[in-house]
C-alpha cells in the first residue's frame, strides 16, 4: 500500500480529560483506503525536545468529510505540545502505516480496550458495523474520570465497562467482568489493545476458550517504516518490526504470549 506524506489541517482539537484529546484532521486531497489498526507518524513542529515523529493509531476515518481523527494521551513534551496546537494550523503526517485487523468468520466478536488503548478500536467497531457485524465492546479504566469516547462506542455495539475503583460499571479489571465469566462467552474472535499485561490476560482467556485473538501492539517506534528496528518483537517466525509487520498480530504468532 502506498504511503503518503501530507499536510493536514487541524479542524478540531478537543480535550476529553486532563490527559486525553482528539484531533480531527482534514486531508489535502481525497483520502486513500485506510483500514482499522493502521497508524500514522506525526511530525511535531516547534518542539525543541521532539526530534522524531510520533506514532498514533488512526482513531476514526470520515470519508464524507475527508478527515481522520487521532485520540492522543499526553505522556511527554511532544504530546503536550501537540495538545496545544491550534485549529486551523497544519500537521504533517506519514500514513497509512502498518497492517490491519482482519474480519471475523461470524458476528459474535468482542473488542477489549484499556485506557488509551481504545484508540484503534473505535474505527474497528465502525468498520465491523459497515460489514454487518455488531460487536460487544468491553472497556476498562482506572476510574470513571478516565473513561473516554464511551458514547461513540455505543453507536457501534454493546458496551460493557469495568473500573478498578468501581466508580462506573463493574469493579475490577476487564478480565474480571461477568461477560467473560458467562457460559455464553462463545466468541469467534477477540480484538484487544491496551496495557500489555491486560492484553496478555485477555489472550490467555482466549486461548483457554479456543477463541481467535488479535492484538494491536504499542511498541516504541521511531521511523515507522522498519529502518530503525527499535520496535522489534519476537514471533514464532523470527523477529518482526511492529511498524511494518504489525501493529496487529494474531496472538499465536507472538512468542511469550501463548500458554
């Protein structure tokens, strides 16, 4: 798939929580085909301490408006600088990068997201809807104030919530949710993104129940094109770059993730 380097216009910069914001970006020309799970490398200008592009999952795509959206968590100077960009300014992107989630064999699927790991799952939920699949969506957060874009997810599936503090939804981790303890948890496929410990726990659940599972990894990336090798992950087929061979992997292909 051809990779593009383009200047996008920022048409929305919306703060969701003190640590999360959404950028809606207008493309300079007709968007190419983009698939859920793919990402973009963003150039952060006017930041003296940010030399490399930053990778962000493509959170949503609106072909009618010719826009893409990025859901970003503020974790350093680069993302904080990005959070202060003004609507009307431009942002340089390399996209679409990486591979994508695959379609399931039937419509009994589960999406599991933790924290800002929900970023690529909204576009996936929308894509599944476009293919006549209504997923169940399980989202975990530390507390109610850390939950983001829940109402957007409700447009595309049945949403279930856990919070560690018990301030919203069921109390505990996503792996403790009653949905996963039900005798009716005969999902054909699980998609997950979030903290590695959460994803590994979900993958073990999937393996015990003989459910196909795909994960979106969040390894540190610098170039996004497989040149720097800083995002390498060990697989059953040798070392692979997450930025080019991923970020989506079937869990059975990841060493150390299988039972």
